[in-house]
């Protein structure tokens, strides 16, 4: 049997397993019978919530962009580890609070919480609308990645357009019917799968090539390209200013992305969320980033002049373990599809709840149906954007996390600074978004800092300045809003 035939069989088995988990084992009619259940599940336990959060973070970038970055930019991978410290802090600090407030007040979206605190639907619409804008191109990028993976794996027998349709249809099926719970269970399976494939790949790289095992790995790398191991002499990309920019943008943007924020709401209790905050960072560092780093550095030794560094993992397996190439591409598909499902459920909730859910006379059943229709619309949009290769999408994808991180001051205004106002939130947030987009489009790294960093600076400055000139939320409302947190209700 040919390699391509085995590849098609692997895709069919993978697809069947996805649908079995999403539409069979995970599907619960009772859970999806309410809008909250459809978008947030029925109180997700630690194991499933851990892996759905992890799989949502780990997109196709883990298999392609990350190894390529380490291959080209060297020791800057440390940034990918250190920004996990702030993510752990943010989740440990805000996660249990988000859960309690959501449980008490039935919040489904980030906009629910912020609009309630600031008593402003304008805050809801501005923030949710912006989050939705960044979700859509990010969704498209993952659909495109899976389409390319399917086409590559089958040597073009399944063309790119069919691969795109495949990704949209398979993911669309289980999220349309099963909502968050089905998506979370499939995410868990996919997350375990692509982490195992990573470790098997680096084991093959270490044992089947000329790399002298773990002991001699870094010694040989130092001989081949010592700059990759020295931050002081690393490529110009990883200056301390760029590192600082990434530290804040990736961490804050990663945590306050709506599809991560809502996982705090989805936990079984506050303790579950707090437990994840203490374990997800080390998992990311040692289970994911470590093998990815080894792939990038190993590739630098095996293929010092490769034309496309993003393909370093695929190139290595193609030469030393061809059959493993099937599993590498399945890993790429798993990483992409787990992110697709998370984004589409979250983006659907933003549209459904924040733009239709607060109109008078709207029933719970109508909202669920709206959510399902929105999922179909989002998948169609992702397909069209993928096939048309619309200009400007890359700009939005590259600024997505920088856009999501602009929400941080609105959150600080809720929990830290009582003087914050809705006007300060709106003006600061919009200024941060516009600054980030304009600087990114014009490729302006002012004083060596990334555009998103300047978005945060301008956002924070105007957030404080405008808030000091406008009327804050009343102390009576703050006391009422914070009551679930100040009570002794068990998390």
C-alpha cells in the first residue's frame, strides 16, 4: 500500500475518532438545552478543562512557527517560557473571581462582566466587537493551516480547497450539536495527541540522526552555531525591548483572549481554575516548549541552510522517519482543529450574547439557535477568507494577541482601581487597538518596542486620564457587584 493511501486512512481514522468523541461520548442533550450550557458546558472538571485550555493555546504555530523561530532566532525561546509566569499569575488572581461572578450572575462572555460592572452596553459592544474582529482572521488562519496539512499529507490528491472544507465541516459538526462540552472533550484528545507526537519526533531526531544524544546535543550545537545559545549574541530580533514587548503582549493577550477567559467561567469551581493556574505553565514549559526548542535547535544542526525554517520538523521526519510524517501532519491538524473549535464557540457567544442576548423578549431557545446559526456563518466566512486569501488578514492575525491584551485595563478597573470609568475604558481601549493596528501596518517599532506594547502604553495613559475627568461607578454598585466575592460562598 502506498504512502498516500496510508495517509488517507490515517485521516479517516482521525476524523472518525473526533466525531465519536464529540458527537458520542461528550454530547449531552441536557447540557446543550440551555444557552449557558451550550457555550460553557455543565461545570468542567480539572482534567478536561486543563487540556481544552492547553489545546486552545497551542495552535499550528507549535509545529511550524515555533520550531522555525528557534531555528532562526535562537535562545529567545526563553521568552516563551517566562511569559507563562504572568499568565499563571493572571489566572490565579482573576480566574477564581471570574468564576464566582459568572456563577452568581450567569455571565457567559467577557462583555457580560464588564458591561455589568461599568453599567454600559457601549463597553460591551466596543470590547466584544473588537474581540470578534480578531477572532475571525485567527480562525481563518487555523482553517488554512489544516487545509494545507491535509493537501500536503495526501500529496495533493485532496486539494487545498477540499482540506479547508474538511476542517470546517468536521469541526462544525461537533461544535454545532455539542457546543462547548463536545469541543472541550475533543480538545483533550487532540491536546494529548499532539504533545505525544512532539515527544516521539524529538526522540527519533535524537536516536536516528547524527546528533550525539542528549549529552552531546548542546555541545554540537555550540560548534555549529554558538549564537543560538547566547542571548547576548542572539540575532537582533530578540533585543531586550522586543523580549519585554512579547512578555506583556503574549501573556496578557493570551490570558484575556475571550476563548481563554471563558474557560474560567466553565470550570466546575474556583479551585479547579486556581489549580490550572499552577500547573498549566510548567506543562507548557516542559511538555511542549522543551521538545519544540529541541526540534528547532536539532534542525539547525541537521539542516543549517534550509530554505523554509518553518518546515524543519517535517523535513527532519521526511529524511529520517518518513512514516512519522503522517503523524506530524495529524499533529498539525489536531493543533489547528482544537484552536478552530475553541475560537468558533467563543466567537459565536460574543455575537449571540453581546449583540442579541440582551434584547427584550429573546428566549433561551432562540439564543441557542442563534448561536448555532452563528457557528455556521463563522465557518463559511473562514472558508471564504481562506480560499480568497483576502489582503489584510495577516495584519489582523499578527495583532490578535496585542488586540486581546488591550482589555487588561478594563479588568484592572473592575478589581484594582475603583476610580475607573466607562469613558476611560472605551477611549483607552480604542486608542490601544488603533495604535497597535497602525504601527503594525506601517511596521513601526518605536524605540525598538513592538506595536502592541505602545498600544498598551497609550491605552493605559488615556484610561487613567479620561477616568480622572469623568464620573466613576458608584460605591453602592461596586459593593453590590463584588458581593459574590466578599461573601464566604465556597468556590
